[in-house]
C-alpha cells in the first residue's frame, strides 16, 4: 500500500484543516469531502482537488476510500462513525470520541468486530512540547511529580453549539495528564457554571483530579477570557516544567533555569500522519478508541461532580 485513499466528513473549521493536511501528506490521497453546506464542500473540494458531496454516505459508498476523518458536531459522531465502520472504513474521529459513553463503547466494539481502526483526535498529544515534557519527566529532570496545573482559556467559539467547555477544552488536559503521568484519575471534584447568555452549556470549569499514583491535577478552562491561553505547569520535588502549547515552548525551573529546544511541528500533521501509518502497517492508532473513552469518562465524572457539588470516585461511577 503506497498511499491511503481518504475522505473527510464535515469540513467546517477542523475538517477544513484535515483536508488541508491530507492534501500535503505523502501517505494520503484525498479523494472526497462532504458537508451539509454544499458551497463549503465544493469550495474545499476545489481547493484540494477532491470530489464534493453533501451526503457523507456518498463517500462511504466509494470502494476506493479506505479511511475517513469524522469532523462533524459531537452529537453526530455516533451515527457517522457507525456508518463508516459498517462500510469497512478506518476512522479517525475528532475529540470527544462521542457525546455519551454508551455511544463511545458501542463504537469501539463495532470497530473491533469489523476489524477496522478507530482513532480519537486528541491533537495536543502530538504537540512537540508535550512529547519533550514527557521525555523530561521520564528522565527525572524535575524528580518525582507532585502536581500539575493547566489553564486552557479563551473567548467563546460560536461554532461550538452542542457541548460545553468541559468536553470541548478540559478533555484535552485530561488526555495529556493521563499521557504524561501514565496513571488514571481516581477522584475528581469540579465546579462549573454558565455566565454567557449565548452559551447553552457551561462556559467555565475548575476541576481538581487525584490520580491513582498520588499526583494532583488542577484544570481551569473557560470561554470567558478575551485572549487565548494554553499552558501547563508540572511541579516535581526538584523543579517545574512549564509548557506553552501555542508557542510550543518548554522551560525547566530548578537548580538552574533552561529553555528546552523544541523543534516546531504542526500537531495535526503529526496526528494524521500517525493515523495513516497505523492503517498502512496494520497497527493500533497512537490514540485509540479506548483512550477516547477514558477521557470522556473523566469529564463525565467532572460534570457529575459539579452537578452534585461533591467529589466523585470514578471507579464508583455508573454510566
């Protein structure tokens, strides 16, 4: 297999970028795109020399297409992904994997039953600043990790209409901390609220997590801040690692301060390249459907905690 024939379902803001990146990757052949807005579908298809459709099933019926990116609103993930799996397509679905855990588990089971790949698009996992920080932690640069504090804030995105800030933003940090600390969350406590009239869901959340290995994680996410900030600080007994996701910078503060060299990479390009590699080499995607389920479990527990105003033990959750 030389190139993987791919389609993109949903070419809004994120789907457009999937089409753009696929058109540049050596391992990809972008065959078709679809969107309910015909003008958008045709515009993207023309720009990247692909076929345009309104109905995504027209893509799924194309025998030459081997894999699809699903970039539709979260509430539609389940139906689109299940249809793609039924047609034998490998699937990369944007985060969150699904709107509910029941849907997510059914998707993962269906993919296994049909023998197709199902990857979850947690793009920050491919940020080189994250990979460098994991390397520093593994090399014991800051000693034993004690806690981490993340701030992922910015203005309200009008395109997000079906989920709140917890599923849209906090889920990134849930996945990253799980990846960095290699330990699941045991207990979670959260406060959430909505201050914006234009937002039907929560627009701010403050979440504290205790991991099974004892590390404490604190997350602040909102759609209230007039500027975008994406930062994570990891505290160890011998120093601090400070990550800026946007600038892709890593600084270490300890006995001496150092700016760590992090060569720039486009995370989405790395993510899609990794997914295509998994398809070509018949390997599990780097971020599996099970990873998607885990992240959704944690944010679901956080929302329950906020609703009940009490800490939640994740192992005791009934989904």
